[in-house]
C-alpha cells in the first residue's frame, strides 16, 4: 500500500487570527476537491481557534507547533496536549530545529513530548535533522540516529502508530538551499531503519517521513516523486495561499 502523503504548513511566528482567516478564505477554494494528499496547517497557538473555525467544513487538519508534556500545572506559558485537543487540533509539531536551537529543546524533552502527544491521541510530527557543520564533518548519520533513538526511547510500536517524522536538514531551512531528492532519500531511509528497530517493520513501512527545508512550488515535484518522501513540512512558502496551494497540488 503506498503511503498517503501529508503536506503540512508550519507558519512559525507569522499571522494574526484575522490574517489566518484571510488565508483560509483564499486557500480553501484553491484546494477544494483535492483529495490525493492530506493537508495540515500549523499556525501559532493564538490562531488555532480561527484556523479551526475556518477549516471546519474542509478536510484540512489543524496542528500546533509545540506542546508541553504535563497534563496541567504551574507551567507558565505552556500548553498541554489535552488543551490542543480541546480546541480541535489533531496534529502537533515536536522538536522543530528552531525550538532545539533557540528554546532549549533537547532529545529528551522531544521524547517526553512525543510520549504525551501519542498518549493523548494527537498526531505528532517529530522533526529531526543535522546542522551544516555536522553534515560537513560527515556526522549526518550519527546525528539522525541519535535524534531518532532518543526521541523513540521507551515508546511501543503499538503506541507509535500515528507517528509522523519530518527530516529537516537545518542548513536547508529558510535558506533557499533544498536537499537533493537523493540526499533526502538517504536520510529518510536511515530514519525508517531506526523506526524499524524501535517499533518493528510494519510500523516503519507505514511511517510517513516528510521532507522540510525550502520546499517551494518549483522544487516540490521532484522531491515528492521519490518513493521514500511521504510529504513535506513547509515554512515560508506555506504563508501565501497561492503558493501553498501550488505545493499541495504539485
Ligand atoms: P522553510 O520552508 O521556510 O525553509 O522552513 C522549513 C521548516 O522549518 C518547516 O518546519
């Protein structure tokens, strides 16, 4: 069975609720009737109700960009998986490189968040990827192995059924430099083999591994034609409805 692709927008820290509504007003007619792939949009927390309201009669899923692993408590500024579900979120990005780079996210906090997201019934999109220095030093495989091993630690194959992974080489994020389809394929194969070790062959065969890093309307097709690439996580090019629609309908 071929894996259904997931085209997911990561809006990062862009758009107000009104701007989110404007986006969907323009975007929805552009993708109406498009059912080949799944589509998800992950806006900032404060835009979630606006996005969920706008997308409610469509097949578009709405996700968050982060979450905390505790259910509730004195954790100022944090949002739990239960809170995301309560507003109608289905997906959550975990361990994005910007959170690792600027906000102290570690392999261990990624693991705690992943466990909590799966437990709550959210679809986690776990991000892994090497920085430029690691690639240049020949460390890409070691980094990806470590990130997967630690993220997947002590999670059963049964629990991980909904898992999605995104391979985002950090040097390709927001730089206009895209990984070649071949380079992405190598990384995806390695991630899939780590998932097989952690969760078994069946889950690994069904696991969707997205590519992220400067995906644009003009390079999406060659990436998506690779058997190992099961969709995309799109930053900058997902902010404009026409450009995101062109990517989704590559
Ligand atoms: P860009 O598409 O802007 O390179 O961002 C990729 C990304 O970080 C998606 O999570």
